[in-house]
């Protein structure tokens, strides 16, 4: 997209298009539209998938990541924490959106639990099909801002894209329902797309994603579990695992009832998964190779 509308770039045959993500900004010759170079990214959403040595690129230059879940069985704190770790690591501002509020007996229960997932996390409850949904998200969708939506299938991401972008029926993102038995939806979005927002800015839609493997996210996890990160320096031992060591400030908080034990268990699970999934550089200086860390009994 350019100031004149859609343009087809002329790309050298040696250019690897897998190195580009939706949301990337590039320089091109204005006369020939020949690709010159990609501009440095401000943020990059990416994940490591099973069986791949490199990251799968999600979206670039995203200012705000809308993490979308619905007020039903799809609401899963452990999965939402994975999305938050991804947003934190990429230095993208996370906002949690609660959809299908009309189906909830008490939406405040979901709001309170969502707010407890991360310190100062903005939480917005809305009906994705109503026009006032765009008004509720306006603070993050101004001119010059790029937002992206992530979450499971069937939670209303594509509906929100249609609402924010004001798309006509012919150009709307396809939407789908959910199974009432388990609140799982059908994959109606199979690729990433970018649309201008009516009030300014851009919105990126992503395919539904229920599984997210955590890797390369140590800082993102520290931000997510700030209450544990803040307590750790008060532990007796610097390498405290917060499991069985004497003088553990984190375990003391659990016993005092100020830190839920479930929260600590999810922190430990993400820490272990991140450690085992994050490659490390080994070998002589200047000739390092990526090697998986091995953990065993």
C-alpha cells in the first residue's frame, strides 16, 4: 500500500519473501516500484514452532496487540498468559478484549480475572458486532497506529476487523460461529491481512491460534509475572527456584495468601518451557551455532 493505493513491487529473484511480515514498511523506487530495502522494525511479533530452527514471523510494527477471548469456555488464563508473554517480549502494548459479553451471566467475573493476569493490563469488554466496539477501542486506533488481533478461532477477531475497518459486505473478513459444547470456533481466517481503520491507523487480522509455544521470552515472562519478579531479590538464595528453598520470599507470599499458588505453578511451567525451547549459541567466538538446551533427569 502506498499513498496512491495498492502497488505491486518488483522484487529481485534472490529476495526471500519469508523475511517479510505483514506490517513491514519498505522503500521502493517511485517510478519503477522496484524494491529497495525494508525499513528497521519498531516491533516484531514472532514465535518458534515445533520442528523449525527459525522463528515464524507474525506481524511487524504493531503498536498495540489486542488479545481477544470470549466470555465462555474459551477464557483460559494459562493461554492468555502465553499471548501476554509474546506481546511483552516484542515490546508491543497488550490490551485484553472480552467478547460475547451478552452470553455471560456476570461479565465482571471475567473482567476481574483478566485484570489479575498482568499488572496494569487494560481490559475492555464489548460486543464485537456493535458499532460502539470501534469507539471502545478508539484510544489505541488513532492515526499512525497499527493494531493486531490474536486469539482462538471463533472469538470475534474477524468481526472486530470488519467493525474497525468499516468494510463493506463484499470485502469483509469471513466470520464463523463456535461450538457450544467447548466454545471452539472454526478457522475462518487462514492468512494475515492488513486493513485501514476508518478513524485512522491500521488493523492486522491473524489466523486463530490455540497453541503457542513459549521461547525466547525471558523478559516477557518477567513482565507478565511482575509480582514474582519483584519478590525474587528478597529470597535468601540468589538462585532460588521458589520451590523448596528456606527463606523463599515467593513461597512466603503463597503461604500468606497474597500470591495464588496456581499463578506460581503457571510461572514455573512457562519458565521451564521457555528454557527448554530457547536455543543457545555454542562454539568458539565468531563461529557459534544454535543448539537446543537439553534437560533430563
